C-alpha cells in the first residue's frame, strides 16, 4: 500500500430534515480492501452514492488519486467517474437481461472506447483493432471468473448467483483502479459466498485493484478486509482491523442493542429462566 487512493473529508449529506451522513472521514489506501459495515440505514450505500456522484454532499469533499493526478470527485459530473478508473456493482443487480453474458461484459468496456462515432460507423481498421482489444480483455475476465460456460447465455436465464458474478465481471472489464462493491454476498449461498471471497482476494492481490466494499456478512468481511469502518445513523463508530472493530462495544450495541435490549428480545416479559428463582 503506497498512500491514499481515496480520501473522504467531513462528508455530510442531508435529505430534507434527515441527516443521512454526518461528518464522515476516512482514507482508502492503494491496494487494500476497505469495508463499510453497519446496520440498515447506517449510511453506507449513501457514502457509495456520494463517491459515484449519484448524490451531492451537503458539505465535505472526496479526493481521488486518478491516473493524471489528484481529482476532487465532488466537483466531477457523474458520467466522468468511470473514466477516472472507478467502477461499481449494485446491491440490486443492474444488468441487461435480454443480452448475453458476453454482450453485458462488452458494455463494461464502453469507458475504454478509443474511437469516435464516424470511425465506428465506417468500421475502420482502427475500430476493428479496438474491438479485438475489447474482446481480448473481456475473455480475460471470463477466464478469471470461470464464466466460460455462460458466455453466450442470456443473463435473464441465469441463476441469481451467476448474475452477481456477471455484474462483478462487467465492472472489472472497465479496468478500474478502485472497485466499489455494494453487498457482493447479498442473496448468495455459503458456497457462492466462499467463491466471492476468493475473487475479492484475487482482485486485490493478483489484479492490484483497490476494493471499497459495503457488506453485512461479517465472516466475509473478516476474511477479505484489511480495514473496516463501522457506521451507525450516518456517523463513524469505529475504524480498524476486522477484529478490532468487531470487539468495539459501540459496534456491538449498534448491531444488537444494549445487553438489556438483547435480553428482552430473547425472553418474553415475565419469563423465568430454568434454575433461577
């Protein structure tokens, strides 16, 4: 890890009377897997949407060490984010269901297009060379994610777990420097979650892509994360290694409530524990 790739400073966003994110700051180092955790409504996906430029922060800033130097993301239009080397997946899968896996992955190459409209219409030698280059990159991703069997299958006919992998593949086809994964294990069974863990580790370790992830599955978080930021009600609760954050009393209370709250959930009022008066 060689310095911060992404820096969020004092981020806040308000929707009417709701303060969804309140004074959140963190840095994501080059090459690490950094995970946001927290109960539902904690503000995790809102932070993702601020980075993706879907939302505009009420205050604060986000800076990104782009390929051509540091960029203030909060001053960029949304359509330029992918061109800067940032790709993302979504909690709810966003794919073209009536297109094949191959076609969906090729769409991920759109931000790497090197030819203009007229060259494409005339299908010039330069366009043909660009198409071959795009196809080669997509085939690399297909091999990396073991999608060979599904290459020509329509996405709409695939199992949910495979579609999650296809969406991950489409993001990788953009050759990102920073990959945003919004709940990658959501809806997956245990075996599929294990596969996702291996891919995340390989994406960071073998491909050298920095990963910023929102995730609820703490076993997955513990396996793949270098650092974890816990949030609750739009604010930072704890920051550190997975073990440090899980041991934080404030994090346990945010997920489970106080000891009295947890006890009341486990036993109905007036219930007597066997062996006690």
